[in-house]
């Protein structure tokens, strides 16, 4: 290769063709010649370039169905609507302020279920969402409950670039963020839509296909990439501890981990550590169907019981998985599928859980 380049250089010089423009005409380095640090730097540069030069209008559909709930709606009715519409969170509209003032989430439903075990009237009455939001600070705030203190609504503007939108979601550990219009229109409603990491990733994947040859890291296996949460037995380090639970584990234990670790799901395994399913915070909404929550004792319900309710309501589902030998591009494409928020890394023959890759992991890695 060096001899060929030297020959071409001499030829161009002899023909008086070498110029400043021609200096840049050279082949990019082969993937094998780039060290891991260089590969990571290259893909981060490419990703940042794509996201910095595009706004939310590049990922939000021109028309879509969007559910918004009034803060005066009874919480019991609100959670029924969320279940019926298959939603894990909805924006809340305050008619007096004329804007979106908050979000109602699956986490709220979990906290209400905890309170329900002490006071059966919490959901049984017509308490509005606004009253629940106020009461939540008193129920779960406590002297050291800084995380439960009221904070301004986190949102982005429709003029924000996609890097800022993604970082807003990651840094605030939320799954989606409301988009407000910079300029008011004739409707007077500032709320435009919700932005999600999955929507941004789907757009990013379409652009990375055009850059695939220059981003050699896309074709590397997970084995060589510092991304995700891993089991100690793999010998890989990660910022979070990989948690798994047995089917026989109490549902309360599962909910505690989801809330305390601020994660959206936990792999559920059998006695051999093989993957059986994944329990997510959004799965708790299945208990809202026909007021199932009012007929159970939460302390006595197992993860298996909760999954059985989920199967009865929505049917069996596929666990989305990958292998340590999967490429980064395969992982990105898998996570860009609608409804997929994480991939469980398994050992192929035994389905033993080795790790988990979430949307948040991907963007934390790609944005450095």
C-alpha cells in the first residue's frame, strides 16, 4: 500500500497534477487499521453531526394520534384510559393555565397502588389527577424525599436540535419529553407532540446507513464495545448493576427495584438464570383492566401472577434479545423497532441472561 501511494504521488508530481485539492484524495483507513478509541471517536463525530443539523420536525410524524388528559379527570378513569389506549404515560392539560403542566405515568400508578393497600378509597373515589399529584408529595416525599419535590415541567422546543432533545431525555432519566412550539399559532395551544429516544434512533439509523462504510464501529460486535449493563460473570464492567428476578419473586420487590434503580424493566429468569420474560413498569397498567388492582393484595402477588394478568389482557409476547456477537448496527436497528426499548443479551444455547442494552445506554454511548 505504501509503495502504491508513493508511486501514485510520483506520477502526479511528474505530470504536474498534484495540488492542494488532490492532497485530500486518499482512501479512508480500513476498519482493521483503526484502534477502538478512534472508531468510537469517528462514530460519535458522525452521530453528533447528524443530530446537530436536524430538529424535532425530522422525527415527529406530520399527523399522529395523541392522548392528553385534563388534570381534573378522576385518577381511576385516567388509568383506565391509559390501559385502553396502551399508554405508559400521558401529558396533563391544565385548563386554567392553558398548557401542559405535567405527565401521568406508570410510576404514578405504582405509587397509587402502594397507597391503595393502606387506603382502599384512594382510587375508589373521584379524586382528580391534580389532587393526586399534590398528595403524592406528602405520601412519598418525607424529610429525605428530595426526588419527590415539585419541579418545573421538563420540555423541549420545536427548534431544538436532536442532540439537545436526546440529552434532555437522558439527563432527566425520563422516557419522553413534551415538545412546545416556539411561536404560538392560531390555535393558541403550545403543545406539539412528545419526543422519544426511539423516534430519534429510527431517524438516526436511516442516516447511518449512508455512513456505514466510514463508521467501522457499526460492524463491531458488542464484545468489544463499552455499552450496556452486564452480569459480573461476563467479566465486563458497567455503571449499573444488572438485576434479574425469578418468576416466584414478589411483585413488590420487582416494583421496588424499578422505582429505586430508576430503570424501566427487569429480566425475569428461571432457576437456571435463563430468560423467561421481561417485566416493565408499563406492564403494571394491565392491573387497571376491570379494576383488577382492587381485588388483589399487592404483597401476595408474584411476578408470575402479574405476568399471567398481562398475558390474559394482551396475550403472549416476544422477548427482544441479542447476543454478545451481535454488531452495533444490529442492536441499533433492533432498538429502532416501535415498542422495543431494550434488548436482553443472552447466551444463545441456554438463553442465560448476560446483559441488557437500553435506548438510554445507546444514546449515552453515542453522545459521549
